[in-house]
């Protein structure tokens, strides 16, 4: 499944990023289809199953997933190079674009979990939260029909913007922006970007140009 999804990433941007075999024809409201990581160590530990739809906790909302971008983080988690605090099976997928069923609004999900109370959060560095984590690594992610996420992690997508392009840069562009902020570059600085062909590198180029 991941091998197929990884190939999708290299296709032209107008190509729809689909889950492998996932559809929205499930008539059981409390069930959904998802890709599960049953065990750390191999791509072969990914399975496609029907499971219970996520329970919505306090200050959370259930999102109907439209697209979920594929990120190298998925492979790092699969092979145990990035720890997960979730009891397996884990649903991977951090770059989520979805729809709020009650309002029909398209939203992008900020991929980092943050408390909003620690010093880092109060300084505006929610991605460095002392108690933080990552959706799809430290809590269930977006390779499913539905995902429950904190309300504070939702960003409304303006009308006219294709959500496909949003999910493709959710992690990479935020990482690039964090790098620029940390570098504290003066205006009109000429910058050399190593690895400018990757997701973060190409995001850096576009952010620095604009």
C-alpha cells in the first residue's frame, strides 16, 4: 500500500492522491476503512481493514478525510526510526485535508499536537510544544475515512484553493517556514538551499521568493 502511495507523490500535481482501495460507500456509520500498521519493522506489516470509527474526545471534531499526503515520516515510523507512543495498530498519515461533516467546510489539519500552555506554545512555537507530538505518529492519522483531531488544529481552506495542493505541503512547508524563522534572515538575503529538490527544499525556495 505504501509503495503505491509513494509513487503517487511523483505524479503531476493535477493527479488525485487516492488511498489504496478506500471509499466512502460504507453504510455502517460506526465503521470505517483504514490502513493500519500492525507491527514496527516492515512495509508488510501494513494492512487494509474495516475498524471502528474514531470516538470524538472533548475539544475535538471528526473529519471526513478527502486527501492525505504521503511523507517520509511514514517510512521512519514503519521502520522504527521515529518512536510512536500509540498502542499498535497505528494509522499513519500526517498531511490531512478533510471536510467537517456538520458544516461541509474544507479544512487542513495542523499536523503537530500542542498544549497551548507551555512556554514554547506561548512564544508561538507550537511545533516545539513540550508536550507535543505528531498526528500519524503519536496519535492516529489520516490514512482512513475519518480522523478525530483537536479543534484548535483546524485551519479553514479558503474557497477557490484546491485542497490537493494543501495536503502536499502541510508538513514540508511548515518545516521550511520554521527554518526561515530560526535563521532570522534579513530582507533580500541571498540564500543557498541544499537538497532543493525535496519537499522542504522546494517549499523553502517558494517561501523565500515571496
